[in-house]
């Protein structure tokens, strides 16, 4: 892959982004608020997927979900449902 990104990391990022973006704006904002309440997200609550949201989701996954394999769509759904 170009830019030195592993295919599995790219898949993980794509599934996470796509899963988040498939939610309604209201649901996305709720997730961002919940991540902010845990001091994982420190940006504007706008419902948009960016580096801050991605970082907070990955940190939540690592801290609270035992590092689910986010290159699986079912794991992304599970993660988003637990926040």
C-alpha cells in the first residue's frame, strides 16, 4: 500500500469511519458527547468523523472493549453500540 499504511489498518479505519457515518447525525453527536464525558474527545460536538473522533473511538476500543478487531464490520457495530 502507498504511504506505508498496512491494508489491515486501512480497513480498520474505513470500517470505523463508515460505521460511524452510517449513524444519524444525532447518534454521532451522542457518541461524541459520551466520548467527551470520558475525556477521550476534546473537540467540537459536530457529528463529523475526523482525526479527533477516530482517535477517541480507537482509545475507547483499547480501554473498554479489549481491543476488538475493527477490521470486522461486526466489531465496529459492537463498539459503536457500547459507547
